[in-house]
C-alpha cells in the first residue's frame, strides 16, 4: 500500500480533547510484551500520603497498577497496533504508516475497516474509550494519559549517559594495553585503560562514558525488543538500535562477561578480561581467554586476534618462561 507524502510523525491531536486525564499506564516492550493500567486517574490517586523521598506523582503511578490479562490480547493485530504506536516517539503515527506496517498487502479500502476494528479491541483491552484515538489521518495511543514505555525509558537513560561523555584528559593512551613501557605485564590500571588499542580495532569513545550512568542504563534493558515479533519488519529498526545502545552501555560500564553473552566476538571485552587476569597474575586464565577469542574470531569471521591480544599473550608467555 503506497503512503502519501505526509509527515508520519507530524500530525497531532487537540490537547486534552476526549482524553482520560492523567490515567497511568505502563507498557513493556523489552523482553516480553505487557501492559499495566491504573484503575483511576493519577490526579485522583495522588491525594494519598506518599512514602518518604517519593513524590506524590510517583506514588500515584505505582498505586494499583494492574496487568492487563493475556486473554485481553486475543486479537493479534490489535496487539500489534498498541505495540506499533508505543514505539513511536509521541505514540502517534500517520494512518497510512500504520496501515503499511500492519496490512502491507491490502488496499486502502480493505485495510481501513480492519484498523477501526483493531482500535476497538485495543480500547477494550486497555479499558478506555480514548485509549486509541483515530482522528483525521492520525492514530494515537493513550493521548493525555500518563504513559511510561520501558523501551523509551531505556533509550533516554542511554542517551543521557552518552550526553555525559567527557573528553579524554592529557596522557590518555599511554604505552598501550597488555605491556608496560618496560615490557612487563601491566597492572590493570582500570577498565578505561583496557580500551586503548595499538591496532586501532577496539578503540571506542564508550570508555569515556560515566560508568555509573551506563550501568543504570544497562539495568533498564530487560531484553530484546518484542522477541515474539522478531520477524515483523516494523520492529527491526528499533530492535537493532536498542540492542546496539545496550551493547554500548555494557562496554561503558565494563560489564565484560555480560557483553560476551550478547556478542561473543567482542574483542574489547575479551581484552579487558585478559587484562584483568593478567593484573591478578592469572596467566593460565589469560591464555584461556585468548584461545576463546581466537576461536570465535576464526569461526565467525575467519580472522585472527588483534595486535593488542597478541602482544598480551606474548608478554604472558615470556613472563611464564
């Protein structure tokens, strides 16, 4: 179905018009799909006392959020409509963008009635007549509601961590990883130093991201985006972007073992673990980690380890001899 030239993100709805003011809803897209909806608007529930250190708004958000039962999502396209709109930056899309994503092989005349039917079932699942609004050429999800989408929470946390990127100070780089200026095995020096690369294959700006911020962002990633929709084309761009951001946060936070579970061929993670073993004098473990790196690079890419890893291995073998 061909789309018009209208900006898919641009159209809007009148603020507060026909909405359910302040009603809280949490949409989970990472790891698995789920929706939690509050029984009453936030404004009504925020009259109660708040816990120390917690705002009244946050107390209201947490109060009486109940999951929408799985049986409510019996219509696949209605569920996909909610997911698709939740992924949009403002939870609204041009109607033809929605039609192209969900019914790419149908004509406009065939797809529009299906959209209205899906919107009906989505409203019923979410418990509000204004949960999905179709007005003009715009389809909007929960306009005027107090909405949290976990994928967006993670994305914003990651971008905040990257926004705090600091410029490297003088002397960053040193003599390179693995071997000190005198040829001895380096003493570790911290995760940031492990990112330096003689070969240039593993240098990354992520080494200058605040580790604590990156760790908090990584903790917000519950899993891949909508794994049950892995073969849906409309999920692929966001899934790839979120995963790459997650990998960046793991690197910046120095969570090397977790990173290797996600990307077994990540050379920087292997190097960091090798360096850590070297700093502890665990030479056998350094060589084992090198072997793992060599094996995965050969298997996946037909490549050999980078110069950094080769230098560190040679230093360990020399020290052992």
